[in-house]
C-alpha cells in the first residue's frame, strides 16, 4: 500500500510539473500584422492574438538600419491595434510586437515587420528606402499638385536615384491616383550600376524621365545620368486623371541577390504645356548659311536656338510664330550642331531639343534633294516607289527592286536607320531581307541629266549615307557624261559596319 501511494504521489507531482511548464509556454506571439491608413507621418497597425485575456502588448519601433535594443518604446497597449504618429515622411521602419500575458510572462518578439511612410514629393535626399529583392515594392507618393492632368496641369518629368547593382532587373512604373500607369523603365541596362549618381549628397545628378527627352535608356549605359524618354506613353492617359492624391511608384525586381535602394524621387508638374517645338529640321544649307524650321504651337512665345561649331556656342532668340530662321555668315564646308527650345513665359521653359547636325556646302549649291517634300512609298521588296517631282528616279532595268522613300524607323528588323540625318525627315533605303528579296540585288537610283561645271576647289557633290551590316555588299556612285552609255566610278564603300557619314565628292 505504501508503494502504491508513493507511485500515485510521484505521478501527481509529475503531472503538476507538466502543467506548470505548459502554462509558461502559452503566451504566444501576435500574428497577422496589417497596416492601414498609411500617411506621410502616421500609420495604423493591427494584429491578431490567441492568448486568453492578456494584459496588453508592447512594440519596439526603429528606423530601418538602426540597431534594436529589445526594449519596448510603446508600452501598455490595451487593444490589438495602434496608431503611430509623428513619423518621418519617406522613411522605412521596422516594428517588433510581443504580447504581455501577465506581470511576469511575455511572449517572444515577432520577426521584424517593415513598413515605409508615404513619400513626400519631392523626397529628401538620400532617403535610403529599401526595395524588395526578387519581388514588387509599391511605394505611396503624396502629390500636393492640384488640377486635371492634360487640362490645367501637366506632368513634365520624373527624377529618381536608385542604388542597384543590376538595373536590368528592374521594371519601374508610375501610377496615378486613378490607376493609370506610365512605364518608366522596362528592364533596361547592362552589368553596371544604378539610376543616377548614388553618391551625390545633393541629389542633383539623377535619372530624368521626360516625354521631350532625346535619349532612350536602351541606347545608353548606367548610371543613366541624363534625360530619357519613358518606355511608356503618357499621351494614352485619360483626360480625367486628377493630379492630387496618392500616386504609386511600383518597382518590380525579377531576380535574386541584387537588391535596390531608392535614394531620391520627384515628380515635376507645370500648369501649362511648354514643349519642345515639333518638326525642328534643317530645311536648307548653302556655302555660308543654314536654314532651320519648326512648327508653332501655343503657348510658345519665343524659341531659343543654339548653334555650335568647334565648341563655340551662338544663341539666337526668335519669335515662335515665325517658324523659320537663317544662320548667315557661316564657314564653308563646316559641320554645325543645332538645338531649339520653347520659351512660354519667364518661368515656363521647355527642355532643349535633340541636337541636329548640318553641314554648309563646300561650294554654292545649284541642285539639291532632301526628299522631305515627296510622298512616302509602301514598304516591301516588290514595292514600286515613284519619286515624283524629284531629280532622282528608280531605274527599271535593274534586279527588280526599288529604293523606298520612307520616314522614321523601318518596319523590317535590321533594315534601314531609325530616321534621316535629322531624325524627322524623309530618306530612301533598300529593303534588306535576303529570304524575301533575294541576294545581291543591284538597286539603282539615277538622276536626270544635270549641267554642272566642276569647281576649282574639287568639291562638287555631297550626300549622307548609312551602311550597316555584312549583308550590304557595296554602295557606289557613278557618273555618265554620254547619256548613260558608259559610267565612271566616283565613290565606293564595301560591306561593313559604318554609321551616318557626310562625304564631299568630286566629279571626275
């Protein structure tokens, strides 16, 4: 009997100990943590808890990157929610929450839960907001600008600096309060670093996305410190887009390891649409002059034209409505770079246009052809292209293919340039698709008979050409002085990779 009594007592004691140990482990961590009502300086946080009648909860709040202490800086929280106030805008934080089950028992802290306050536009410099690696980060932007986009307020540009060791991982999108999206960059870049200068303490060397820019990211290398056209089109947005409210910067990272940090962001708005003059081009050149033209569009009042020769800049201001200006007293046979911008008011200026190049002639021009006044043709190997009212014509007695009169980029991949010498005029090109057009076709363009005496300088003819790729066998210029019976070669370029070139050629 004594033995049995001892066994029961030992079992009872063991069960008592087990119950005591089990109770000490029952103070569970909060879970299902959510954030709501996110603002620039405040945010609401809520959570779930399965503990029975806990005394409350404690929170440790730190800025991302700070060393945590393990000591709560928000205590005696009686509800499963809390509102943080007096936070810093555009700042990444981490919170740790634990339950207080009794005076002597608390749960473990949960893992760090990150959040970022709404970004104030423009942000401060070097805000260092981390971007999700191999995932999507959505940042809210507080835009105070009032108005309706496209009517009385216009998005001019977006400036940003992102520290990322592999920019091609990133797809960066801007979203309006109404949900309309503008793709800024769709996985551009190579094995090099960053959007903008991440070491710039003043954040003045950033990547700018602007519809008026000349460059595309795909044609440049990181760190992308310049103006670039966004990959998306702002003109497709509906006209009812309100500018004021919470915008979103959506950054998608498609690969692991290379994580990013947002260091600066700004959205630039204007109350009037002051854009670069459209169709800016060189309409005529001569031995001592260059004529440029553009299209007038309100509210442009004046244009600012810059002409550069050997690093020397000359600036001219012209009334926008004139749509034409002639630079006189220039040097013969000299290349110049020219750009234009709009002046809409004392405070409203457009970006500078893409630079166009023009070269004065080596002698006075007696015959010229820019193809800009001619009607473009259909594309294709078998397309017939009539160059009406031109001194140049396609020859029928060749291999059955015509020079095609075109503008802009060709539809056939790897055929033709992106545009003419000034990017906004016409040009002629040869369709290059050996599988459809055949190989080594002779495609001949012939001029009408011209009476041109040779100049003592030896400078008689010039033209621009583009020759790119091994499939271009050769380009030749020939002259006949017996009505086409015999021809003499003046110029020959063999196949190879060559860029846009200007050539001064003598008639022999």
